[in-house]
């Protein structure tokens, strides 16, 4: 799983209007922290609804150009301070209990109503792993279920050390860079 894309964030007063224009009315069926897989201009695109008018998208094309053509009241950009870590396939399922959960993910905490255990595909959860704030997004990448961890770039090294301390160096990660 090496084909990760730096995500785009799209937000503003017309965020939902833009999402409907780009992805159709299916976007209305997504609750916050739910996602869908689709295509945009023939390229694969994953859309995560963060809240009513805010979305995070993985899209390898020029989303800013496409959205600018809509001439709506919103912004779209790749956040330069954020990075993405994709867990390897063997670590990309979250069981319903701590048993069988990758050790470092067992350390994650979330606040109600969110839950990490049994996180379904096409869903995300804001969490903390030790003291590191992270968004954990469970969705397909290249057709395979994967876990993407979204966090601040300066925290990547801390996350890596934490993962290595629990896995004794047996986990390799894919990181998307801007």
C-alpha cells in the first residue's frame, strides 16, 4: 500500500453545496465521520464528512482547481502541517475487543459517542494514542481495507517510536508527504 495521497480539506459556508455538486446527493446520507468511495473526473476519491459543511478527501488530482470552478463560498487546500500514516494490511483491522488489536491501537482512547473497537469500514474516529491526537480513518485504499492515521507532521516521529515500542520493530508504515 504505497499509493497514499495527501488529503484535501474542503470547508466553508458552501461546503455541503460543493460536496453535492461534486459527488451527488449520496453525500447527504453521510453522518459526521462517515465516508464513501467514489470517482471524480475519472480518478478515485474517498470523501470523509467531518461535520455539516466540512469534508476531508483523498484525491490525486487538482481538487482546488475543480472546486474553484464552482465559484462558491468555501476553501479547499492540502494542510501543510498534517501528514498521513497508513498502517500495513495486517494492522488494518480493528477487532471488537482489545484482544487481537495492534498493541499501540489498544492504547488509543476516544470520547463517547465515538468508539474505536469494531470501527466499521467507511468510518473515522477522533482519538488519542498516548498523548498524540489523531484521526483514525478506516476505508479502502487500492481496494483493500486500510487504516489511515491523520496527525500533525511533528508528531509522526513520536507515533513511529510508540508503534515500534509496542511492535518491537516489526511494523513498517507508509507515510504520505506533501
